C-alpha cells in the first residue's frame, strides 16, 4: 500500500473520530430510524417494546449503552469499507450504513448511547 493511500486513510479516520467526538444527534429521530432498520438484527421484540440489550443472534453486537463517538466512527467505517486501512468490511453493515446520512448516524448514536445496557455511558 502506498504512503499516500495510508495518509489519506488516516486522515479520513481522524475526521470520523473528531466528528464522532462532537456527535449531538436527536435521540428521538434515532429511535425512529433504529426501529425501522436496526431492530431486525440488534434487538428482540417489536418496535416500541424492543429489547436493545438482546440482539437477534448472540454474535451481533449490543448497541444499547454504547458510546456515541464509537457508534459514529463504526458506522462511518462501515460506509467507507475497504476505502480505508482500518475500514470495517461487512457486506450487510456496509449496505445499511452506506444508506445513512451524517445526521442519521448522529441520531442513531444519540439514541443508542442514551439507552440503559451492559455498555452504559458514564455521565
């Protein structure tokens, strides 16, 4: 891999991390999006009564209580996929994250970080 590609990849990741650090999305909008998209894999139950601490499969990550900046970064990395050195490579998540706007990513991060769960955010 060339030094240029590595430098560009690191710059993109740095921007994603700094964007995540200041993520201040709308949790109510994030909940709507989560109930429409994320619930299929990352929760059990129906919208409105979903248990976000119990994903459909045990190997799927628990999103409830996760740090907002981590979620923003992870979703951005799924969007970028193999375009970065560290990008996440998962076909399902690449498709899901690829369709999200920056605001939707911030909204989802606000929603999930505000939920009680095994990965709670200290306030």
